[in-house]
C-alpha cells in the first residue's frame, strides 16, 4: 500500500474512532472496537488498555486485552471495571510514562534493563518490544495503552503519531464516560434525597416533631455529600428561637462545625465550601473541610446546613446540598401551614380545584397523530394534585411535540411548577425546531424561578413527524422510552442520552435522539411512580414487569391496554391507592 493510501486509511479510521467516541457515553462498550480499528492501520498486532480509578495509582485495572493470548489467561477478565493489578508489579518504564505523562518506547525487552523483570512474560506472550501511551485528562493520568511488538513488527514515527491520536480519543471517551456517570450519580443522589425528605415531611406533619425531622435530614446531608458530620440550625420565633440537630457518623456526641455557625450565618453568599483547612489547634478544631448552604424563608435567612470532613467537596456537592437546604425550608413552611386546621381545609379546597384544571390540561393531549398512530395516557395522582405532567400539541401539519415531566414534590408547589413548565413549553415549541433546543431553552427560562423555589423536574420532550414516522427525543434526567417491535421484542440499549434535570444547572445543553418508529407499534413513556409500587412482600413493580406488560398488551386497543394496566397494578399491589403519582404515556398503533 502506498504511503498516500495508507495515510488516507489512517485518517478514515481516526474519523471512525472519533465518531464512536462522540456518539457513546460509555467507554467500556466501545473500547475493544477502538483498539481493533487502531490495529488495522499499524504494525503492532497486539495492544491492551489499563485504567486508574479515582486518582488511585496503587492499582491499574486491565480493561482491554482481547488481542493478547497469554496475559488474559493469567488475568482473566471478571468485570467491566477490569482486572485489578498491583501497579507496583509493572516495569519501571511504565511508571515513568505515567509519572512524566510521556510516551515511552522499549524497542527490545531483552536488551533494555528497564524491562528485565518482564522477560518471562514477553516470551510467553510472544513480544520483543513495547510502547506506552498515557491517557491524560485535565493534566492527570487516568490510564495507559500498551502496544506489543513481535520481531516482525515495527513502528514508524507516523505510526506512533497515529496511535497517539487514538490515545487522545480514548482519553476523551473516558472523560465523557466519567462525566456521564457523574450526572447519573447526581440524579440518583437527588432522587434518593428527595424521596427521603418527602417521607420525613409526612412524619413532621403527622407528629409535629421538629427535632426528629431535622435529625433525619442531618443524616441525609451527610450521606449525599459523603461527609462525616452535619448540623442543621433553625432560627425562628415559631421554633423557640433555635432548633439544632447534629449527626456524626463516627463520634455521635462530637460536632466540630458548631463553632463556625455564627460566622457562616454572617456571610453574604448562600453557600460555599472549603477544602484542605489548615488547623492551628487540632485539639480544638478538627475540621479538614466543610460545605454549607443557608436556609431561606422568603427573604429571611432562618438557618443553615453545614457538613464537614469529606475528602473533597465539589460544585456538584454544593448543588445537591442547595436542593436539600431548600427542601428543608419548604418542609418547615409546610409544617407551619399544616398546624392551622382552617388553613389546611382551605388548601384542600384549592387543591381540588387545581386537580380539575390539571385533568383538563391533560385530556386535550389525547390525539390521533396520523392514520397509523395515536397518543394516549393514564394518570393517577397520589394526592389531590400530583407532580407528574403530560402535554401534547400539534405545531404544524407534520409535527406533534409533547412533554412528559416528573416535578419534584406534590400539592400547590408542584401544580405551580407544572403551570410554568406548560406555559414555557407552549411558547418554545413555536420558537425552536427540535426537542433539544426546546429543552435547553426551557431550562434557561425556568432555572432562576426553580432555584428560588428549590425545585427541579425530570422530563422528556419528543417530536413526532407524522409524515416520516420518526420520533426525536430530548432527555433531562428522565427514564428512556420503552419501544416494542411488531414481533413483541424490545429495543435493547436504546440510544437516548440523558442530560441533567431541569432547574439544576443553568447552562445545561440537551441533545436530540432520533428514532424510526414506523415498525414500532408501541412506544411508552412513564414516570417513576409506576416502577415504585410495592406489593405485600415490599417488592417493586419495576421496569421488568412494565416491559413484560407492554409486550403482552401492545396489540390491544388503547382502552384495553389502560384497563389491563389498572388491573395488573391492583393485582400486584393489592390496592388502587398508591404512594406516588402514576403517569404512563403511549404512542401506539391504532
């Protein structure tokens, strides 16, 4: 092959690898394909990939070794994380590559003293040379790739440059994966924290025990920020001037953050964090780090949450703590409202009216899309007014746009949020052409108001092209749709990239996921209420049961599907009153 053709093929393979990286949020699903593509164009016939996790250089995890023969027998792959290997067992030149963030090339293992301890391994694997390419992200090495050369193999400088480019793309893929995992971790933490807060708020309403409420939430503050201790302080006349709750995961009776509370309350900012504190007197002050967020009631500061002694606080921790802090404030406000029985009755009457309004909003969203497909839904709020929401509108002759949202919380606050989402959504649908653009601008418009209220919402925005039979979806921290084929099988590994929920980060961007739906007689969207229904054995209904139900019922009419769903849920749970809202939206063949 001529040099020109070879260069062209290298460039094509680089483009192919780049495409794989930018279209995937999971390095582990594409790592082997990347290495295979790379080895098509260079003379080494073998390569492997090792990763470090969480900046721990004591162990290097072998995550990709399928081109090797002997090494996988010694270190069999036992998990997607790879095989845990003591990094001190690796030769000195690999340590040099990692430490100095540079490529190291050992042309002959049997002549270079830096590789003498691996000569038996080289004989068994059948290589004589080795070259190391470190993966660098934000000036930190997160792993490395090794290329093995036999006596017949050789590397030119263009080959090394090509492998180095592939190494950079692998680094990018790892970075994308880490960020995606972090996003999912944030969402998981938020869901768990909000669920726990709702439970604590119900207990506060029932037994009027403020101390128990705050004690529960101080433990939650520790859990979601990975802290060793936390304190919640409330300053309010209604709470006898000061209510305090502390939690220390190690020493139950010792709280180190209390002396800095007054200083924190006097600060102008709402929240911040400090890592690596230098303690002048370690016997008095044992703070290594702390993070705080103030509690607000309208414009008044009524207290703060302070957590301490995590290894390293980040902006993500501050965002999560801000949500928790705002929910503590909301919980205290709800408590004050519920103390007065008359006000509680008035609130119930208002919620009944709002419930009727919400039903009217959703009823208009039942519609025929085209001769083949129709949109329908089933909604059952857990309380008088729920936070689950669905709305659809036809924007032009060929396109219908709809939104499925799960607003954090219930009652008047959630209904107000639903009204804001619906109003902004209706306006944006006429200004922007894709769900990703609508979602991005929806977040920008609502962020400030959501931030003041301490709320967020997960949602899916979808656009159906009734002429082309395509579905474009943008996902803000929501569950991906379930798609059923004509033969009853499910679409596995659906490409529906998730973004952060609306109202968490102001400048979040959301992408479009395009799906052909002509041959899919059922596409189902849902909120988490249906998955979390429990039976008497405390088993959850879960996504597997929902998928099985859809596979067994997708051929029926929409009325039959909805009636069968009600029956299935009642038979599973033994009741038709559920603890959370239920919303299921179906795009199905008539």
